[in-house]
C-alpha cells in the first residue's frame, strides 16, 4: 500500500487520522452477533416454497399434505395475508406470497413454519402447486416491443428517463468525427458473505419484533406493516450486526421479514429464517445488466460536440429500485465531460429474470464502463492519447453538466487524473505498449478512467437524517441514528465526528445498532450518504449539547465560554483561568449538568440542500454536490490463454475531507477489488429466466490471489456543505475500475472488448462461448 | 452417538446425530456462533476452524470426523482474555469491515503463522486464498498478517499502522 499526496488537516484533533474501528474487537473475537446468531426459546424454523417456473399462472396451491406433517405448525399462502399481498418503495407490486402468477424463479408461493429445518424442508416438498406455464421474457429490449408477453398488468416499461440539452442534430453536424458503439454489462450478485437471516418474534399488543440482516430498516418496516396489516409503531425492526450488504439487503429483506412475520403471527411463536447461499442467489436482487448504445461526435481536434445514448436496463420481475437506479444512469450518462448537445434515453424493462435493484454504484458502474471505453475509442479514432482527449473535455470549476447544472464547488477532476497518470508516466508508457511485437506471448497494457458522481439521493426524493446523542453522567456517550453500520465503517466515522466536537475519545462513545422504534427514520443507508447526512446531523446535535453545557463549564472554570476547549475527555480554558490550566473531567461536567437538570440528550436533524429536476427535459440541479475520481490499471495479457492479470492499480479520489483515513483506504481497496470482479469474473448468468449459477463455485469472486498492488491518493478538498468538509467515497471507489482495465487490455492487445466480464474467451477469441445445458451448472444438477 | 474431542483446549463429550456437520455441532449444539456459514459448500471459507492445527471448512466436515481430535474456533483464539497477535493486528490495521469473514480469515492466518512465522506476501496470498472477503479488497488483511508476523517474531513494528 502506498499513499501519497495526503494533506492532513491539522485543524482537526481526530478527524482525518486513522482510528481502529469501534466494532473491531467484537468482530475479531467472534462476539459480534449477526442475524443468524440470534435464537429465541421455542422458536420455529421458516422455509419457503419457490416458484417451479420463471413465468406461470398459478392454478391451484394445495397445502393439505404439508399441513398434516408432524412438526409443522403453519403452512401459509397469499390467502392468509392479513394486509396487502405486495410491497415496494417505488411501485408496491412485489409479492410477499404470489397469488395469481409467478414472475421469476425466486418468487415464493407458500411458506412453512415447523419445529425443525428438516421438517420444514419436507413440508415444502409436500406442497402441490398447479401451474400453467407462460412464455418467458428474458431480454429487456424484446420486453418493450409491441405484443410482448406482459409480466405485470400493464406494459413492460418499468422506468424511463431522458436528458435533453442543446440540439443533438446540430451537435453532430458540427462534428468531424462521429462514432457509434454498443456495450453491455453483466448482472452482478452483491455476494455479501453473510446470507440473509431474520428472527421474528410476536411482540406485545399484537405487534412484531424482527431482528435481522437489514440494510434499510424503515423501508422494510413499511413493507412489513403493510403486509401484516399493522401500524408502524407495532412493527419493530432491529438491525443485527450486518455481514455486508453493498445495497443488497433491502427488498430481499422486506420479503423475508414479511414472511417470517406472517409465520410468527400465525403461530404465536418466534420464527427464524436463514437463507442458504443457493436461496440467496436465486431470490435476492442483483445489479442490473445494461445494453448501451452510444453515438458521440467530436471536432477533429478532440472537442466533444454531442453524445446520444440509448440505454436498456433489465429490471427483472419487479421494479424495486430500478426507477431510481436508471435515473442516476441518465444523469451521469455522458460522463464527467462538458458536452453542449446531449440526448439520453434510459429504459428499464420488466422481464422474467431475477429482479434488480440497488448495488454499490447504483446505475453508475454500467455507465462508467461504457462511456470511459467510448472516450478511449474516440481518442483512438482522433489519433489522440486517452489522457489528452479527457483533459480537453473534462468538467472544471463552473462547468455546466449535461443536466444544465453549474458546478459551484472546486472541481478536482484534473487533479485526480494527474495523480494517477503523472507518476506512472502514463502517456509514454501507453505509447511504448503499442509498439510491443505482435507475437509476444505476454503483453503489457495500461488504461485510465475517470468519473464524477452526485452524492446522496439528489432529486430522487426527500433527503434528511437524524442522530441522537446522549451524554451519560460519567461522561460517556451513546449515539444512535437511523442510518446503519453495515461494514462500511459508519459507526466509527460518526463516532469520530462527535469525538471531534465534544472532545470525548471514541472509546468512550458507544454507537448503537439501528432500531426503528428507538431511532429516527433517516431514510436508507445508501448512495454514499451516511458520512454526509449523519455527519451533519451529528454536528447539529453536538452544537445543541455544547450550547447547554458550555455555560456550566464556564461557570466551573470561571472563564468566558469562548475560551473553553473540549479535549481528551476533559474541558479547560488554556491560560485563561485564574487557576491556570485546570482541567475538569468531562464526567464531572456531565454530572454537574445532570444535577442542575440540564438535558444531556440531543437529536440533531439535517435536511440536505435543495435539488431540482424537470422530468420533461431532464434538466436540473440533480445533486447538491459531486465527487471526482480517476483510476489507472496496468495489466498483463497472456495472449495464448486470454488470461488478464491486473498488475498495478492507481486510484485517486476526492472525498472532500477524510474522516477515518484507515476506513477511507479500506473503501478504496474494497471498491477497486469489487470493480475488478466486475471487470474480469462476475456474471450472474441466466437462461430463459433460470439462473445458471447457484453458489460461489460458479459465481466467481476475486480471491487473495487476484489482488494487484494498489496505490491510493486521496485529495483534501473540503466541501462547504459536508460535515467538516467531508463528502463520500464508497461508491466512487467501485465504479471506474472496469473501464480502466478494459482500456488497458486494448492498449496491450489492440482488441476492444465492449462486453463485461473480460473472460478468457472474450480476450482470446473476441467472443463469448455459450454453455451447453447438459454440462455443469444448476440445471444439470436439478438445483 | 457419543463424540469425544478437544474443543478450544477443553475436553468435550457430547451426543450427536450421525450426518451432523461440524459447523452445526458448533453453532447449534455448543452455541459457538463465532463460526459463520457463508456458502455451505467449502467455497467461501467463512466457516474455517482449525482441526489439529490445520484450517478446514467446518461445513464440509462431519462432526464424527473430529473424534479424538483437536478443534479450535474463533472463541478459542484468545487465551484468558488476551487477544492473539493476529486478532490485534486485524483490529489495528483496519483488516475488518463487515467482519463476517474475519473469524475464518483469522484462523487461516493463525494456521499459516504457526507453520511459517515469517511468510512472504505470496505465501500469505496462497494461505488466505480459500477465504473470500467482499469488503476489504484483502490489502489490509495482508498488512495485518505481516504485522502479526512481526509481533510474533518480536521484530520492529514501525510504520505498521496504515
């Protein structure tokens, strides 16, 4: 690991330094309790009956035999649902239990609660469902054609977004060079190592308490309340330590929580449900596969004039987050460049494939791969090097984006590009690589990519969050918020921001897991918004507390309030009091405040700055601020086998102000490696609506042996809106790895690969080989 | 059937059903839930425990196979509350994110360091290649293993943080 260019801002006491995670001890000692580690006395085990076909009418469900099996306590179908049968944050049509038809192979038609998992599994086998199979729609473009088989009642269009800027025809008229290209990306499984799990317990007053591996507690609570027919205050969702999520434990968990909740209410017993990896792969939503068509026009000296794009996303069976994911794609479709004429159309279509939703990047990894490949292809056409073409067109201070938004903050794109290219001598190396002999077996290549990214939800919807800070009389602090720790480090980051303001060391701060009944609805933990939103909310809470405790401290120290310094669990006024540097322990101050009847409890609430969006022309201030990043990849291509080894990776990002340096680097490394998986290995393949992979033996993830040397440069560029200047990092780190690698492979071999992942066949033969059904795969094994 | 084995340095005698997997014995019968199940197929390594000092996937081993042998789980790594140097190093370097893979990775690390106290980066990669981690990108895990190695060997530990 090499880190350079880090300017630590010395005006902060702790923010910007490396702090061990507040939850690390529990995690390395095996004490952290994940959802599957919870048990309750007398618990039953829940199991689901999956659809036998990806698309079929349900004619009859016979649960008689299953219900009679000894040890079975409940067998439920849609008829037993007390509330609505479906849920969904955007379009509430996702079926908790299917009634009239099944729409993908992960749909569920019945559920069982039994005294053991074995009995529950046997009972599932005894459920008889009669189906009438329907034709399967598996291609989003075909799904949108007239006369296509319908997945839902209306047409198969799940979402459509457009962006219109300037005049696209005039843009192409002014262009000397016009290029049209098609790209596609594969469907990606989040692959959190912890499969989904819940424990649902019937609560007081007919309510329900669910402890689970949940990412977005409040949307899950809305789903459970809707399906169980309960008010929100009788549904309590508690987050267990989360074993990874990456956007993935939202609607999948809504479904699981609804089902466990139904069984718990029906039996009056706690019900535990734990997915196997096979169930998780079959049922949980994925990152969308995209089919992308670009047309770009440029002057012969490389000034971009126009970009037209038509993008199709496979939404699968249900809408989930597709409308928002594809909106982000529309906003970012033309990449981090100034382009006067833009025409973007993004469609999401229903199919009978596994449904798709939020995953780290949220509609950007697909776009970044395509646009950053396209820019390299255009550079090749114009006889420019890839860096030169980028530098001529990138967004700068005060540039106007494709959606007509003026960038009012410091735009650091050139800086991040310089950071990844200068030390490597990118241009020289890129030129040398092109001179490699044709018959060389191992060829080196180097490639770059860059991006801009709107942070938080933007014009998707209301964006606000709350943090509760409760000082205890011994000077320790309890922190809680509706935004969650899911491995990304939020508990440590928010603790550090509070530590910075109150002068309490992180070891004296306890960050509680989220609980819908005890913490404020802060929206979803998504969109790299947690540091920004919860950080700002925490600052407000700290400010409120300081306003209350400062007068007491000033009185104790006999000094003006403005001279007070809160540091290292104490407060003092350096050289300002008659008693010199007398320090009062924070515990003494807190206790004094309590004795005086002063509240030591504060709720900081933060609402994001406004954003705007015009649906008609796709223009507006889509996000309140942006972050910038660039990647460089160096690869070695084995021209005999097609194997690509990533040798070196340089990543530069502008997170505004780093909060926890160690955590920030962890986000970059993890993001880059997830991006390498996207580029080289991962593909949730389906055939006619049936998944062809079921576990990690065929769905390949990067291992410790696939990791290149990674160099990271983080820019210090505090944003006036961010908490202490911080913005975001988790998603930008992941979105631009794949195009840097594809561009590097082109630099090595002269062959452009426009489809992910870069498998051996694609690199060696330039085409995909199709698996025969009878070989390997889940089909042959009857899975 | 009755099963005798040594678990985390203590003798255990317990009745188990034939066909029971080691991971289920640990998690369900002995309440040692630090061992995690990620795939049930020996692909992810989250359920790694040490069997006579060697890392094995407890989802692929039958309980009956540990008869009269020694099993170490994450709960047995710290001795009398004292963390193993590998646990300390994972904490300090930031090698833990969601933590679900950490118990398995730690046991693979301990097995490696017991056999080879000064592993090279390449040896570390190979030894850990059976443990999938989706969060960290492995880099900080490598750094943690190297730090633990230096600590075990009493070498200088300068520049070991970030």
